[in-house]
């Protein structure tokens, strides 16, 4: 279905209109078309259109049909109605909140297919769209991808309106602005940008706007489509657009001056600009006392283990055996007695097996999930070692790497680390520690070259911003988080002004 | 795309050039160096990982194997070992280098170059001399507790140097700097095989409570440059370590005023050597300060009195003085080589004088006047008061 060159306007005759709608929609039987007559003499012919399932039948019944067919009878409205039905219907009859004029078929169909109820009156080439959208959805549930022990349990749902409401409920400020666009020629998906006016960097908003406008695609089925179409850099393993299911994370991002992009039909909301450090922060870092923020360091450690674990093992066991303590070397050598493959192949086998298991675990129906873990534990853990195909130490290395990888809070960053790990393993196998070092330098260079909507990806570490170190590798107490991240936006940087909490001083007369 | 191909080619064509899997390595734990005629005999003690690692043990095989080859140079001999060893030797984890007595007498200087030049070999191993043995015999002894004899030698040397004093942990760097220094001759610890070295290499040796064959450190070997000059006994070795400030902790015996003995545990010891030239004659003053605990009272004595403690301090001082004096005397009179580094002390305190004597320092050393000052402080008497012997006697 291509977009018509120029929107075809509605016709005067109701019958013609009905005919056109039926033809265009191929007589789809979920489109309900009711022809009714309004007025004292039943002289006004009108048509009511809606899509069954998308429009809320109850609303239509009580606020549209009843108003039109029953409530106005025997009132003086009927008189006026017969003279100028359109205006009177709009102004005095229809007891429904939101109403829009519709004059062409383009608007007609997009309203109809979004769940609106449309009313056309015979003899007029105009009508109204009444927002009666209401369909079954999942409702607000606990987010499954980013869980916390302490913190709000609500997560975004598939309904755009619910999602914007969830954010509005957190930030009740007139400066929380929203712009909605329709993206996707066929799917006509609603995409909303939300930002805090006065905090956000206007250039970033403008950039997001232009990038969204640039999108020309038939369908948007998930925010991932948008992410890939607006991200800064495609040829990188690292994500430059953050996504989350949690309204509190989005609210926090908005308060830091970021822009949220909500896409209808998915609970995953995008947040830009996204920085590298953001992927190692969890919402809970801010909800527990600040010493909990020290756990962030653990996540950075996990990053390095997840990235370097197998490659360091390969490099040291095949090139730099002198680096091991003697007794460790002997015990590793003993484990490797009789292992037929070089350490690299061994590591590669284990890593690939593990990745397959993990992939299977994610895609499998829940009911068979247990079978996977049993097979996995037996195959990876025990049988492979007992059969002498891999050494026990390698199993330990692979497991630690895997667990370290899981402790990175953002799933998409975890994927980046997984991919990079294999590259480093190859380098380690061919050049030893030199290869790893060169690989790491290349990674750092690459990371420093990335930008997310104009903001350096490695900020606040490169470029180094001292003030932002308060919430980078660790988190200082709330009262010390006085300013917003410097590079996200330069407007309205002061966030809070609290003195450090103190003990109440001893007053005179107080006894100890 | 071109870049990708280039990277792949680069990795494939240049990588892996000295890659060695762990199970392709013969990890050498100890080297033994001997001389046979004009040739070197190199014995390498190689670990058998499968036997050492706990779980898979019990195969009834020896935890280590030795390979031996002779060659005109050390390196030639080591490489020749590949004709008998299934794997290439790997020397980064060498713990001990044992020099046979014959080689030591002839001079081991030539043997050290490879050890310091080869990039693979770390220089943190200890060097010892086989006393009245060939190095290979020392490496042919299986040990209990530590499965790998080289490890046994290493940790036993460290432990005895730390807790008992008459051995010296000499690493390659130290040995080389002693060799080239004009004011100090090297000293190495001697190791002996107690028992019949034939049975030492058999499994039976480690299957009994009381191993018939053992390795034992016994005293220090005195070198004149790289040639073995003679041996110091245990007491003299301890004296050497007192002078060199290498005593961490040890036990000194003292004869009680009445009868019996008493042991003093040295818990801290600090030695300073000062040198000066008086009337054209060099003089050395050795100042030892130790802190000691009374650790073992085997005589009846009243420890509760302050005077007793002072008396014991005097006795302790005398005892250490004796130890040091004996040691100095023997080296001066018998070997006439300055192993104590007195020459270095003189060089530092009076460089002009040193210039004059440096070339015949060893003669000067023989009649050097050495004064010993010892200061002993007794800190604690242990967790008991007077010995029960006091009451036994009554």
C-alpha cells in the first residue's frame, strides 16, 4: 500500500464514503460500519465507523450511540441539529473527551485503524474522529530484564499512552515536554520524544528530531528499529543508544538532560545520549545507600574478566608460562596432560558451547529450560573434563567469564563484551600478551572515537570531567551528587544543594 | 574489506611463532652442573606434572625425572638433552642450581654465563654446592613431604636461612656481584646427600617414615673467586651470617653460671660493620645488636631477678662474640679470602687507601684487626617463670 500522492478528500454522499471505505479495506469484517438516522424526523443520515477490538465497545455504546440516537430525542437540540448538524453534533451532542475533524481519507483511515470511532454525516464532506481507542493490553507489570531488590517494580508496557503516563507520574513538571511523530509508512507507529525543557540540550533534541524525521521505513515493530536507524555508528560492537524497561531509569535520564524515545508497541524505551559508563549503572545503585555504589567497581572488574578471562588464560599458558607460580604451572600442566587440542581451540570450543547453551536457554520454551541446564552442566562441566577433551582449569575460566558477563546490568553491553572477547582470544592465541595489549589499545581508541548524539562515548573518563567522577566508577552520597553530568547538557547544571548530613548538635540541658 | 584481509593475513602469518602448549613443556626444576674431563655434564631435574598434581597421582611413577647429557658448553649439553627427553626443556621455573664439588674446585665461572644470559631463565633460583658429591647425585634423591626435590631444596634452604642461620640463600645476581667485587668473595651453601645415593632415587626412599637417604644443608662453602677454597662448619657459618647481617632468627646456646645450658632465641638482629684506617693499618669494627628471648632453660637459675637477666645478656653477648671470632679467625688463617666483604667496607670508608691495597687485599685481610662488639637485649622469658628444674633439684 503506497501513500497516495495527495490525500483524497471525503465525499459528500455517505453511501459513496461507505463504499470507498469498504473497498479500501477489502471488506475486512473487523471494521464495523453502522448507518444510523438522527433527528426528529430521522432525516439526518450518519455513518459510524470503528474497528472492532481496537475501539472500546462500551465507550461507543454509551457515549456515541446513546448520545446520538437516544439522548437527544425530545430535546430542543433536535431543532438546531437539523439546521447545522456537524457543528451541533460536535459542540453539544457527543459526550466524549477527545474529538478531531477529519476531512480526507488518509486521516480517516489512520484514525479508524488506531481505534478511533468516526462519524460521517450524509451530505457533508467532513466528519469527526472520536478517540475511543481501548484494547486489551498487558498492563503494567514488573520489568523482567532489569530487576532490582529495592526500587519500583513497575515496568513499561506495550501501550505508548501507558508508558508516557508512567513517566508523567514520576515527573510532574510542566517542563516535561513531549513530541509525537508517526513513523513507518505502513505500520504508522507512534513514536514520542520526551525531554525536560530547560535541562535538555536543545541541539540534542534537534538532532533527535531530524534523525527521527529522516527515517523512511515501512514498519517499526520495536524500538530496536529506531535505535538502528538513528544510532551514530553502525560498525561498532558497542551500543550508542540505551534502552530500558524501567520508568524510573527513564525519569532519571530525563532529569540528567537526556531525551527519551518511546515507541508504541514495545516496553523498551530508548534514551540518548548514551555513555559507556551508563551501561554499568543499575537503578538500584541510587536506591541503596551510597556504599552499595561500590559494587559498580565490581561490575567494571566483571567487564575486564568477561572481556579478558579466556584470552589471558590462553596467552599465559601458551606464551608466558614463566608468569605462573611454579606450583600453579605444574598443576595446570598436569590438567592439560592428554588434552588433544591447543589451549585456543579448547577455549573456543568451550566458549562456543556455552554461547549455544545460553542462546538455547533464552529461546527455549520455559518448560524445557531445565533440560538445557542439566545437559549444559553435564556436557560442559563434567563429561568434557572426564573425557579429557578440555582441561578442568578451562572450565573454570569459561564459567567465571560467563558469570562475569552476566553481572553487567545492560544486556546489550553484555553482547558487545561477548563479541569482543572472541577477537581478543584470537589475538591472544597468536601474539600472547602483546596481542591482548594491542587489542585493548585498539578497543580504547575505538571507544574514544565513538560519540552518542555528539557526546563523547567515554565521557566522563575521556574527556576527563572531574566533577562527574562522583557518579562514574562509584557513587557518592546523595548530597554530593550536586550537579548533572557536564557533557550531556550545560543548561541548568545544579541539581541539588544539600549540606552533608550531620548529627544533631548537643543542646544545652540535654543529657547524654 | 582490504583492511580485514590484511589483518587476517597479518595475524595468520606472523602469529604463534613461539607458542608452546603446557603439555609440550618439560619444566625444569633444578639444574646440576658437573665436570667430566673438559666437558660439562648437565643434569636437569624435570617435573612430571601428572604425578605431582594431587588427584591423578598414584601411577607409581616418580614425580620428577632427570635427564643428563655432556657437552663442551652448558648450552650444548642442555640442547642435547632433547635427544633423551620427549619435550623441549623449559627453564623459567628453575628453583635450584647445584654445582658439583669437582666443578666448584676447578672454578664454576664459565658455567654461570648461560644462566644469566638466557632470557627464558629467571634469576630467582638459589645456587648451592654439593659437598663431597657430584651434583647429579644430589638431584637423584627423592624427597618426602615436598614431592619435587628441587622445591624441597628451595624451601628448606629458605627455612633454614630464616630460622637457623647457618645457610645462605644466594641468588645468581648476588653470586655474580660477589664474583666481580674485589672486596668480597662468594659463599655458597653446601648440600649433602646423607645415605647411599643409589637408593635415594628409588621409590622406597619416600615410602618409609624414616627415609634412608636425605638431602641436608651443611655449612657454607668458601670460594676464592669461583674456586672452592674450603668449608665452614655450622657454627662458623652462623658467624658469617651474623657478620653479613643475614640472621633473621636463630637459637644460641649459653652455658649457665652453675651447670647446664640455656637457649636464647634471637628474634631480631642487626649488624653494622665499620671500617677505618689507623696508622696505615685497616681496622674493622663489627657491631652486632640483637634482641633475644629466653626460650629454653635447662639449668636452675632464678629468672625472676633482674641481675640474672643482665648476667644472661652478658653471656649471650660472649656467645655471639665467640661465634663471630671463630668464624673470622678460621677464614683469616685458613682460607685467607675475604668472604665477609670487609674490603668493601674499607673501600667505602677510605677509598684512597683502598686504591693502594685492592690488588693484594687478600693478604691484608689475613692480618686485619677485627673487633667485635655485641649488644644483647633480652626481651621476654616466655610463658613460664622459673624452670621446674629449680624445684626438681630440691
